[in-house]
């Protein structure tokens, strides 16, 4: 039997942070179930497929629907709260392996720079585009 993409314990953690949704007075299509959307989001993130290729057979709605829900929840701070809850639970159960943790230099502010070393030797200071040379398999170029 295939492993569920969104296990029950993970869903209960996510569901606790989801904002309540009100139906639009204008009507429109029924909103896809809140449990289906994260399943579609996880499927796209795990497989790396483009959003528009999300299989409808999964019952998650369209890829655009899942992307909109991802964006909506991001703006509402849902993912940040889920992240903090998971970290808090991991700390409570001493499950964070600090000896294996690392910090990405791109996420840490750099100290005020050192001495100015001059111009970048690879920068020729020209505006415009780069021209790429196309080579045919026999070695001719055009």
C-alpha cells in the first residue's frame, strides 16, 4: 500500500493553523477542501513538476488552485506558524540534531566589508547583452 502524502498527524498540525474561510456573497465555484490543497502542494514540491502538470486524478484540484492556496496561506503567515510549531515540538522531544545543523551564508548578514580592492577584473564595464556562439556539429559557426 502506498504511503499517504499527507499523514494524519501532519494534517492535524496544519489544520490547527489554517484561517477560517468565508464563502463569497457573489457565489462562484465551491472551494476545494482544505485537506486536498496541501496534498497537491506537497506533491508538486516533492516531485518538482510544474504546477500546471498536477494530475487531477489526485483529487487536489488544479495546480493553479493549489498554488493560490499556497500563496494565500503564505500571506496569512500560516507556513511560518507551522514551522514554529514543528520546531517547538522537536525541541520538546529533543529531536533537533544541533551537531548536524549548519547555517547558509546567504541567510546571514555579512559584516561591513573589508578594504576596497578595486575594480572586478572580469567586469569590462560594457552595457549590452552577451553573445553566444552557436557551433554546428562539424565545427562551423554562424
